[in-house]
C-alpha cells in the first residue's frame, strides 16, 4: 500500500550554505528509513546528502523576513524565524516538520492528522514542543498558531516564544492535549543530558554509574534513555551552540552520536 504523502514527506529549513554532521545525519536518517526529505533553503548548500529534495524557502517567507534572536538563550540563532517558518509552511502544505537536529530511529508511520511532540521538562513533566509536528494543511491548531504570529515582534522575541511556549498555551486554550504524544516518541533524551548521554562527555566513573542507574535508581531514568517506542532522538542544537560542542568533531565511539553516524554513513 502506498504511503500517504503526509507520512512519506519530511520537511525542514536550513539557513546557510553548508551542513554540519548533525544536519547531514538528520537528513540521511530519514532517507534511510524510506522518507523523502524536502529541505527549504535560501542559498545553495554544498554538502546536502544525495536524495535530498531542495525547495525555495522564499516561497514561504521572503529572504528579507529572516531574523535572528537578539537576546538571552538562543541569542544569535535563527530559531525564532524557524518557528515562524514551520507554522506557515504547514499551514500551506501540511505534512511533517522536523528540526534539523532530529534523528530518525524508525519510519514515521502515524495515521493521525495532527501530532504534537512533547519533551520532558523535570518538575513540569511532559509538555508540548514544536520540534516535530504533523498537521494537515489548514489544520485548526496550525491556523491558530499562524494567527498569533502577528503579535510577536522579531526584535523582542524571546527564545521559544513563538515555538514551544506558543504551542503549550494553545494546546490548553484549544483543549487539544490528546494530540500530544509521549515525550519518548521523539524526545527521549532531555536537553540537559545532551553532553552526557548523546556525546558521552563524562568520566569513566560516570559511565559506570549510568550503566547501573536503571537497577538502583529506575525513577531517575525519565529523559535519559532511548526506548523501543522512540521514533526519533533530538540532539538539541541550542545546547551544542551554547556549550559549545563541535558538531563536526569525533566523539567516543560508544556515544549515541557516533553510533548513529556509523549506522547512516555520515
């Protein structure tokens, strides 16, 4: 049976003329699991994985509309602009959106018309996020998000204001909590654990403690483990940028990053 277009095509945005190993791994992982990958861009990109389909991002938002976050966490990044872009893209075309630091672990095969991912945020529990979204074109939730965009001023936009925080508010206002999937579906590893658990940036003693953690402290495993039910793992780009971690460096071969690079030939 042929896959529905909304399940088959994965969409994202890249601003710039080159990809790091993280972005290449993102694309390659989806291609290897049978998805088409539609990458929207404003410039020619030199090192796009073979099979990627490139689209003109200016058809969704003009180049002149591009802005960078100006303050706080995320300052200097294009994250706020990407929050705008994904909403307008999905409103027009529908389908899947993933951030370029989402690595596919198995085929995205979901029958639902609207899927909102979540992330585990400690005392707040699992709450809505916008790093992975599936929506039909003109979906009610996405339309409400689009209507909210005019209320934001790019020069004063805080990190996540037009992204996760907007999603969290509208999910409550529209009573759409049932559209949120469990955190481990797409974000099994919490952003605070990127260095330790994705890059294995820790001591030998810490490695040993992590191995025995499920036995002695099982209640602390939330947000620390890729599960059989996980369809993707999020590498949380802003953590890399703020640390900073080098996205083209080589990390311990037993790390999640290196294992996935090897699996997908990146």
